[in-house]
């Protein structure tokens, strides 16, 4: 019965208008954030995406305040501008002061998010926030996606992958050895700013689906899961994109089975489940693999001690 229900939902993706666009938008989010999340994880900047997502909130409020429209395009542009501004401020604080990166991220996240909450509170007091649909950007509302939103998200995702392909070698060098990149004459500061801009676009894509609060999970979980299966960056990016896309589609299907269930949190839980499976079953890196290897070494050691004269009495020490 459960299998039939799952199959019916899968078929419903193609037949149902709302579910089709929700699944497609979630897949676009998962694929894009999965690919770009690899660089944030490898750079040990996992919370960088969280800071960018929270920094985008005042941009949404100001965009609505000045335009008075709930169209996604101006709201996304406002979010992108402030997220990019927050990322540049974080990099500037880290590069020009003695403040460490984690503290700079905390400053950017709290200040911009506080400003965004103040703006939303003000707009609610004048009766504008709910009409403008601004509340959906806080926790996401994938069911509100329409065809124009999918087109916008697809264009932004394509832009991200074009930049990622063109500057792949430069991003790779600056990620693993920034000093070596500088010795080659690469403009590392501008490359870092460009990568920040691309991550900003990925964050803006996720605001519709999972919202400001949960966006960081879509950048981290697929990338960390892919990291368990490979040591190659290209393979990691491909696997992370697949894991992210599957999280979006499966999460959309599961949320559609129960009335009133939020899509964004279910997508994040699905991505976390894939991460858990990877941590357990991945070869060489997985917990079960390491456990069985340890047990195998222990048995080999026991067998060796049996062949050493006078060591039989020590067998109990290994039990």
C-alpha cells in the first residue's frame, strides 16, 4: 500500500500543476546549492551561507517597501544585493581586522537579520508584510512557486553553473591553496568576491523553497554527504548536486502526502537523511566500514597470537 502511494505521488508530479513546479523548483535549489556548497565546506566556511541567507532578509523588506509589489523578481534582487553586501562586509572584516572569520560571520548574521526583523515588524504594523508575501521568505513556501518563479530560478541556476565551469580551475586553486594561487598571479581577492557572488545567487534561489533560516542546510548537507564518497572535487560536485536534487524531489513528494506539511523542512530532513546514510555506509569513510575494518584487524591480530608459542594465555585480553 505504501509503495502504491509513493508511485501515485511520483506520477502526480507530472500531472499536478502545483506539485510539478514545487518539485522542479526544489530540484533546482538542491542541484545548485549542492554544487556550490562543496566550496563552502572545503574552505571551512560552512556558516558563510547562513550569514548570507540572513543578510538577505532586510533586502527583501526594503525591496517591498520601495516597490510595493509582491512579484518575486524585485524581492529576489533586493535579497541578492543585501546578501552580497553582507558577504563583502564579512570578507572585509576578516581581511582588514584582527577579527576571526567565525566572529565576523556572527556579526554579519546578527546585525543584518536584526535589521530584517525590524523591517518586517514595521511592515506588519502598517499591514504590508502579509500582503506582500514577505513572511514566506523566512521559513520558505515552496507551494507558492509558479511558472515565472521556475523560469527565474532556472536562469539564475544556469548562470551559477556557467560561472562555475568557466572559473573552475581558479576556484579550485584558491580553495585548496590560496598562497599558491597568489604566486601564480591569480587575483584571489576578486575570485573570492566572485565565488561569494555565485553563492549569493544560490542563496536567493533557496529563499522561496526553504527560507532564510534553513538555507544553510542545503549548502552543507549534500556537500558533506558527497565528501564521504570521494576525494575528487569534480566527483564531489556531481554527487553533491545529485544528492541535493534528490532531496528536493523526494522532500516535495513526502510533504505532498500530508496536508499542511511544510515542504522546506521536509527537504532539509531528507538531505540530512542522505547525509546520515553516507556517514554510515560510504566506503573507506563510513562508520560501518571503519568498524568492520577494525574488527578484521582485531581478528587478524588474534590469529597471529595463536601461532606464537607461549602466548595462548593472553588470548583473553583481546576479548
